[in-house]
C-alpha cells in the first residue's frame, strides 16, 4: 500500500502506529504533499521518534521550497539515553541465537532458549551452563513459567526460515520442574508459535508472528486450539492477560496493541489519546495496572511501562524505563519478576539468515540484563 489516501485511512484505524505514519510520510513526499508530510514529521516528533543520520540528511532535501529551519524543528537530532539495567548473566556464545529467558523453580534458576541449536540452556547456582536437546523439537523461541503447576513451556517451530531436512515438532514443549519429564502439545498444521504467556489458571497462550493467529491450550490439552484465526493480526507478538483473566493483551508488531475476549475471541484495539507509539512491541507483560513493553521496532528502541485505564481498555500514561542503551543491539523477550524485568539485551537476529550465521558474522555471547521496575 503506497497511496496517500489509503495510508491515511490506515493511520486513522491504527492511530498510535509509528510504522504506519512512516509509510504515510514516504507516500506524501512521493507526491509532493509538503504540508501533509510536515504534519507527519511533527506527529513523529511529538512521540519521540528519531531518524537515523542518513535519513536526517536526506529528508530536508525532499522538502523542496521549505525553509530548512521548519524541517529541523521537526527532526530530533539524537535520542534521550536512559540506562538503568545491569548484566545479570552471560550466556556462552556456543548457545547460538538466544531468544528469551526465564527464572524458574524454587532456586529461580535461569533458563534460556536457543533458536538455532534447538536447545534449552540452564545456569547452575555455581555459575556453569548446561544444555539439553529435547527430542524432535524445532527452533525454541518463546518461554514462559507456570509456577503453580511447576512447568516451563517453550515454543517449538520453524521461525528462523531454515530449510529443515526433516520434520520437527511444532507446538509447545513442557518441562516439568520436579520430575524429568517432557510434555508435547501439538500446534495446528502450518502454525508457527513463538511468544508465550501462562495465565493464572494454567492456560498457555501462544502467538504466531508469521501466520497471524492466536492459540491456547488448557493444562489438560494435548493440542493447541484457535482463539483468533489468521487474518485479524499481521504479526502478533507479546501476550499478557488482564487481572481477571477474561482478556488477553496482544502486541501486533506494526499496528499497536489489541485486547482479546478470551471467551469469545472478539478483538478490539487498545488506544490512547496521548502522543505515544504503541507499535514495535516485541515482548509484553502486565504488572498491576501497567503493561511492560519491549519496543525494539521503534526508533529509538525502548522499554516502556504503559499505564492502563481503570477498565483496561486504553492507555492513559507512560513511564520510560530504558531507552537507547549503549550495550543494546536489540532488546528481546524475557521474564517479569515482582521487582525487575530480566531480558535479552543484545539480540542477534541481524547476524543470522535462514538459521545460519551470515557471511562475516561471529557468534556472540548473549547478555541477560536485569532492569529494576520501580
């Protein structure tokens, strides 16, 4: 979609998406809609968007006849840097591409998932790492904990684009913390689940960022069921349930936040009347009346705490927890504890293509960072 009118309508449907607004800006400049483009620049400025150096040099050249000062007023020169986290643990580079991490069990052991090696890695109290290769699994990405039932769930699917030479299990892998046992919950054919969330009643929710569907499995289920079929979301990512468990928050990466009725599957948009960017959210958690969001699809990348309205239907405020950290490549998912967020700070997706390192790239040790929330 490159038509100004169509993109303006899309922007009206998703009014908190920086991605949509950037597409509109490009279309406006292509047809010399200068005033419209100026309005889009101002919209992005008000929401803290920062263009990279190349774009900051190129954009003024595209506004023919406009005073340079007017454009400069709508371009942020550099991001505000907020650094509050510290390294909690280092995952050895031999673990490959790390997607997520959790703390689990009575000893709060650190557990991480490897996409490229189809492995789960565990950090012992002594500080040493060990790994397991669960039989038959594919890329392991999202991971979540069910503390009541003493389970750790991981998503198994081909999400890295690799050309698998055999059939691997697609669905949820469950690890029982108190006994050496594995549980397999199969996904529907063609579904590639990634992000996971465990509700208080033990229901596991899973999003398919490729196909667009949302799925769930209750504790006794052997197969994932469909909550929202493909076609509603473009690329659903992070998930979090409401306090009463009757609603599920979902981040659609390019469009923003949505709310799903867990009984009917009905979808509604979660918006705001304040100047905020609600798209680019890769990971999501709820903490009281706030949604904690890792926004690695915005510029600058940031971790935000969005305050929910009393009915949970909209966003009424925001706290900036961390932004433009000097040690980030891209922050990824992790684990929300009572007082801190543990997350992957230097995601390495840019170093991999189709499941393998790109030419010239070297494996990197993953940083698990701890970010205080208060």
